[in-house]
C-alpha cells in the first residue's frame, strides 16, 4: 500500500486569495509506479473556532477542469455560514493544470480552424469522421505515456490522500457536474470516509459514450426551447415562430460553413458556441443578438472566437477531457459511434455533436479500471439538480441518486441552466444545501424548489 500522505505545507499561491501546497501521490496504487505532484489550494474559514467544521474539498467539473483557483471563485459564492464553517480546498486533478498536465499535441487537428463539418451526412463523411477520431486517440496515446493512470478512480484516491494530508477524518466534498461523478467514485472506494457531500448538476452513472449521446439528445430539446424563446422576442428579428427561427439558424450555419466568419469561424465553431449557449440561459440573449446580426446583415463580429483555442489551458482541458473519459469506461464500437450519430441526425438533421468526446474512445486502449460509483456502505448525501439542465439531464441524475443509498435530491423546477447550488442564487436550494453542510441535516425527503424560469 502507498505510504501515508505527508502534511501539506502551504505557501502563497501564484494568484490572489488562497494559499497553495503540493502533495506527492502514487501514479498508480502500487508504489513502484512512481509519483506525481498534485497542486492544492486553501481558503481559510472566516468564522470562529466554535463554527469550524473542517475542510471542504471542491471540484468544478470536467473532466479536465482546473480546480486550483476554484477554492477562491466558488468560495466567494457559497452561503456565508459555509464560508465561516469550512476551509475551502481546491485542487487540480491529476492530468490537469499544475498536476502532471496532459497535452495531446495536435489532437487530430482539433485546434485547426475552421474545423471540418462536424456532422457526417454520408458514408464517405462517416469514414473521414472516424479517421479524425482515430487521429485524436493516436495523438493522445503517443504524447502521454502515463495516460492510462489518468482516470477517475485514481483521482478519487488522490482526494483521499488530500483528506489525510489535511488531517481530516472524513472527506467533506462539493462536486459540480463531473465533480458529482468524482464524488460518487470516492464513495465507492472509501464509503466509510464519506462526510458531508453535495453533488451538484449530477452526471448519470452510465458509461461516458452513453452519457454523451443522452446529453446530445437533451441539447436538441433545449435548442427547441431556445428557438421558442427567440420567437417570443420579436425585437431579436429572427422570426416569430419556432420554424422561422430554425430557418434563420440553419441558413446562418450553412453560410458559415461556406464562408467562415473572420476566416476561422465555420460550422463546427458555430456548433461549439451553440453547445455552450444552451447550458446557461444568461447566454441566450447575447447569442440571439449575435445570430441576428449575422443572419440579417452578415456581421459576424458578435460570434465568439473559434474554439477550442490553442492556449495551454485549453489544450490541457481538451486532452484531459478525452483521456479521463476513455480510461473510465468501456469503449464504444465503430458501429456504435456511427449508429448513434445517425440516430441523432434522424432526430434532427443538424444535431450538436460537440459533447460527444467519448467517440474517440473507440480507438483508445482498453481501460485498466472502469469507474465504480456509490456503495451500500456509504452514508446518504445530497444531490442538487435543475429540472431542465441539458448538460446533465434530470433523468440521468435520478439514476445516479439510485446508486447512492438514502441520498436526497433538491430539484429546481422550471430551471434550464447547468450549475445550481451557489450558482443560480435560488434561496430555497442554497439554504437547504448550506444547512446540510454546516449542521449535517439532510432533508427528510426529496425537495422541489421553484426555479427562475426562462430569461426575460
């Protein structure tokens, strides 16, 4: 077994508001596999010694999301009593940020813009699509000889070593999006060490490829809601019915495919922007205004820059996102990948395939260890979920709840955005989740809170 974790020695961070430390962890469970360094941050509790509850580890999601500065950014948004009660602990998961970061080189041309048409429509395009996925996998595996160790179960073990290094008897944890999956994996590995755990915007317990396809279908439903919302706002000048708005959207996308805005913003970049837009309703009006400017006057200035970007943080995120997904669960076959894309095209001829990152796993090495989630021996924890979140759909969150015995869920009804607790500022949600973290009081049953509805 790995040696005990040494106590953390904190020093000033390279950013404001926190102190930082590094923790040596085994690359794999076996000491003989070598070690990597995990970067950890801390924002001290602001309350009295009597209020102090220990450390609260936080994770922003991903896979691939850097969490080192999240102790500061999320800490500022948490209910005051939570900030008074806990040291907020951030960390960069293995393979991310300052913790042995992954880089997949060209990643099959992912950073070249404009990218090829992302939705294959015939057999030749399907073959080309599979070739790009194979190139992605080859680039990642060639550039990262230790990539097989970058998976969720090993990250859960790193979290336990952080707990140990902090001197905490149990792990208190707030995990958002992928962080919910990470928390469920920790509960599977260390059920007796689970403390107070809030899992927000909850990932389903399915293998990653199935989750991605389910999300892609939810995105199509959300896009129809967006079209209806745009149609109800005639000042946006994109039509007054769903069909008229869809037509304007389709024509704009086709025009971008033919002549990319600024020379680098084509159909793939447009789909990436739509994918991001659909996850948070505060992005809807800026997107609609930019779409209207382009559709009506050819002005593409409001459309975001081509994505993914080529800066080191973005490259690392895209590399870790695919590496962790492919190391976590069984691979889809080539036929499954194409069959699921065809199903999405049957649902809508212009699906959004941006979130189908696990399709490249069809060309990945077999995972050494698939992720386990939840345990019959764990205590009940708290889940928070928006009813119409398209990024982590509600029905998948309910399936994850079933893997976490006795756990409760707080649902924000009539909420359409991803990220709920200490994010959408719904008092009913934040007060109940905050009370659980501070006092350990779970709701007697699942709660339903009124959500914000659609934007004005």
